[in-house]
């Protein structure tokens, strides 16, 4: 396994600067954000460290040359829109850009692209399912044709009023994963597993590691703090941002020695990338860099 981080937390830096920072801090890899160029409304979205829109093979060679020079690998390309958005035009644009990300991953010689399944948050899981299959069967086939594995992050995307009541991502629980992989059984369709999203849902974050070990393509290392006194006031049916806070590893609910022990005992041998959404270190670039450094110190004892 290799320890890295998700580039979304350093949007001010260029791709080359990201690699230099990663190398200087001793990170082995980076998950590189590949949103369409331009601003996005959602926090941590809209970050473009590799523009895949017109990525040529010669440009891909340049990217790989920068990685080789820094001694830092790309763990995956990341793009996390709502591919089942209720607005069909928004969903179509996201689908077409995801295909560009997949093509770019192939040109770069990578294995993984990470994203969300998406969801029409106003409808039930069952009511979303026909559209999920219509959208994702051809997308998975496209990825398979390009030799690229798609890792679906298990974030509920259910935090604020505009994501209520269903959230903007279907693939949140083992029950749904089983159904998803049964209906689309491709070996190129799996998980970008983030244990913090299980803790948010009051689930054991270690339990899926054994059952889904063959489907875990990529891992995010993020923690979460549950504000139990706040739950006593508003209850768990309040918007989750009212009663939880994203934290870096070591500062939340997860026992990382147990989690990493269980991960090592599974067949997983891929990247573990720190994801920072923790404002307690400050919102400045220096504060976010510090958050990465501190999280690395927490996790690095578990890596050779």
C-alpha cells in the first residue's frame, strides 16, 4: 500500500507544485482532481489539476515525466459530480466529462478513476434504479473497454437542505453495493472506500473490508467527529452538518490502528489517500498543508 492525499485540498497549486509538495513531505502518491475548468458551487469541487478536456498523448507523457521526476505516482483521477442529477442536461454533461477523464486515465497509463454514482435526491433508491442502470451499464462498459477501473465513493452527499431528503449518491451502504455489483458485475466497477462515511451512518467501518475486498480499488483516509451533545438537541434526522464535523485521521471517531490492521488483513494492496475537509487547521493554504502533514504522521507508522 502507498500513502498519499487527495489534491482537492490544494486548489491554489499547479499540478507540478502538488507533486513537489508531495515529494517534499514524503507522500508516495496523489489522487488528482480533474473537474472541468471553471468554478463549481459545491465545496471541494471544481478543482482542476489535470485538464483532461484536450489531453493529448504527448501531454500525457509530460505529466508522467513530472511524476517520474518527483518520484510521486498518480493513484487515480478524481471527478465527483452527480451523474444522476434530476436535470438531464447537468447529468449528460457530467457523463460526457467522466468519459474524458477515463480516456485521459488510459493515456496516462493509470488503472483507476474515482467518482460518485449520483442520485435524484427527491426519489427513493428503487425509483432511481432504472436510471442508474441505464446510465451506468454503458459507462462501466466504456471504462472496461479502456482498461480503467471505476471506484465509487460511498459518501451519502446528504448534508444540506438542497441534498434533502435522499442525498446525491446512491452507493452508500453494503445492501446497495451488493445490488449494484449484482446488476453490473464487471470487475472494472468497484469502490473508492471512505470509512468516515460509514461512521456518519452509524455503521462499523471495518465490516465491509472483508466482504468487499475484491471490489475496493482505492481508499480515502478521512475521519469524522460526531457531536453527540448536538444530537441530543436536534436528533439524527436533522441535516448532518448540524451534528458532525469532518476531521483528519486521528482526530475523530475511527480507531486507525484497528482500521489499518483490518485493511492489511484483506487482499487490498492499493493507495490510501488522505482527504482533508477539516477546517480546524484553518482555511489558509498553510493551514491545509499542516493538516496533511499531521494526518501523515498519524498514518505513516502503518506503511513500510
